[in-house]
C-alpha cells in the first residue's frame, strides 16, 4: 500500500466540493441548534408544568436516541406522512434538533447564572417579561455561554459524516464514492481526516479567543 | 529477561507472524489456509437473487450457493459471508478482509485489473425501476443524461453508477443509494426518478414491494449484458485456477445449471462467454 500524491491532487477538487457541503450543513445546523436550544431552555423554565413537562420530555427523548436513527426517521419515514425533505434539509434539521437539546442545557446554565437580584430589580423597575428577557437577562447570560456553545458546534461539525447515510454528498460521502470508483481508500479517507483536523484546529483556536473574550464572569 | 521484555518479545513475534500471514500466499498455500480455517470468507451485498441473507441469518443467493458448492469440492466446508457495499468489496478483498467476492460484481476491464476473476458465473442485463407509465420515458442511461432534472439512484460503486456516469449523467444527479429497499423507497417518495439495478434484482425488489405504481423497464438500451465471476486477490491466481477447474466440471455436469437456474439466471449465458472476452470488452 503506497501513497500516491498524483491521485491526491486528482481527487482534491471533488473533496473540496464535499467540504463545502460539510461546512454549509454545520453552519445551518448550528444556527438551528442555537435557536432550538434557546426555545427549549425558555419553555422548560415555564412555571406552568403543562408547558414545561412535555418540552422536557421531548428534549430528553431527542437526547436519548442516536442521531443516526433520527436522520433515518426524518429522511425515510417522514415521506410516509407526506413530508419529503431534500437530503441536506433533512440533515440540517436532524443536526439542529439533536444539538439543540444539548445547547438547551448551556442556555439553562447561563440563565441560571444571572444573579437573582437582576430578576427582582427588573420586576421592581416594572419591566415587562419581554423587556426583562431581552434587556436584562440575555445580555448578561449570553457572553459566558459563547465558548460552550461553540464547543458543541465543533462537535456537530465532526458528526456531519453521519449525513452520508441519508445520501448527502458531503465530504465523507464524496470520499467514499471516490474510493468506490478507484478501489483506493487510503488517500481519500486520509484526506477526509486531514480536512476535519485542519478545520477543527482552526475552530479551536477561534474558540480559545472566544473564551478569553467572553468566558470570564465578572 | 524481565517480564516486560518477554511480553514485548511475544508481541513482536505475533506482529511478525501476522505480517507473514497477510502476505500474498503462493500456489496452494492459499487453498491450504482456507482448508485449515474450514471456511472461506466471502463478500456479499444482500441483493437477491444474486446474494441474499435469509430471515434466519443464513446466506443464500446464486453467487454464494455456487461458491459454497465449488469450495466444498475443493475441501473447504463452508462459506462465511459479510455484507459489504459494492465499492468496498475490492478494497476489502485487497485488505484481506475477504477471501473471495461472490456478489454479482460484474466483470469490467478496470475491475479485471484490480482482481483475479474466475470464469463467468452469473449473467444479467441492466434495468430501470420507474413510476408507473415511465413518465419521463427513460430507455437508456443517455436519456437520463439528456433530461436536465432527472435523477438516477444506483448502488455506490456498482456497475449502474459507473454506467450512468459514463453516459454523461453529472455526479450530483447520480444518487448513491445504500440498498435496494432504500432505492425503492426513494423512488416511491419521488426523491429519484429512476432506480437502476440488474434485471433480476429489480424484479425481485418489485415482487417484494407489491406496489402497483411502479414498473420495470428492461433491458436498458445500450447497456451490455454483464457476467460476474468469483473475484480473488490479484496474487491468488493459483486458488482462482483451482476454483475455475471445479467450476468448469460443474458447468459440464449440469450441476451449475441446477444451482443458478432456480434463481432465474441463465446457465447458458455464463457458458457462452469467457472471462477474457468480458475483461476485454469496453
């Protein structure tokens, strides 16, 4: 088994096509996870147990089942109910929902971390609940959460090869179809690893910066 | 020697012996090794009638049945199958994960370069599975290439994927489908316009699906009839020759026809052509 640089050069453009899809899926998935997580966290804080309990159950359910199973469900089972999503959309929804349940915990911790006095002060100033959330609580809760959220997004990025199971032509699937066509695994799969490593390392450097910038609670 | 040194010496010896055993076996060594382990490891795809895993886990299908019969005559009592993607079979064979591929992996020149094929075993033409009435009027892979919105599902690394790409269908319109059931489902859901497999596989799939809204277009125009053979590692030609010898006897005695014909394959087709012809075909 020998390494063939000419083959690497030849397959590089195809792999870069795959990287693009991988990055798009991660970015869209991250946005969705950030929104879904916030909604779950806020709803779960509701004092009305009829609202908070079902949401808690749904979140635990999603967190307790494998992402791959959820992807299969969204892609292959939902069409039976009349919902046919394109592979990428199905993948982004799968990633977003799954990671949304994790980011919800980050939000919860961040919101709980805001001192009680802030809530009481908001009430004393006669602020509406909306004003309290958007003007008082969130601006204080969000910055310390940013590094933890980014951490989940990097984890999500490394889970995107699962999307190849639902025919998304992302990096892993491109590499597999190259391997299938040329009977060589060593170069395509090594390159996949290298791409993920490089992007992860760059992201981790960014994460360190975010931690220094926002991580301190004062 | 300290205990640690003993352990590392043992590990070194184990690594060395593993290395030696993974080297290409010479002449009858490969067969002797199979006899010693008592079974041959085959790669299959679970695509009836070529290869099939029954509900109880036993392996059948025309390919494994022929391989089992041939290996029995060679003194290897059984075959143990692992299910693999078509594209992963040849790399898996080269990596020593399988001893032989008997999965309806059709002979094509580039595959012949990568492995040692036996003489032809299972022959079949290509077919399309489409929605009832063939709304887009597909008759050949070129028709799909011409229609700018048409998508075709094909097994990853399979002959159909290659045929579609070679006919000029762009990569993003050739959807790699993991297995027959998903392909059928994706067609029914309208995710793909056609699903391409060999005729007998499609017929088997349609029979199981029992869906009046789909139909089979067979054979695909311009796509040749292909035959598979048992694929051995490039270096295992001695084992392949032994396999061929027994296979030729079985073809002559009619035993071969008795195995493949109940599955719907034509023994005549396999007898009428040779490996050399199929490997040279473009």
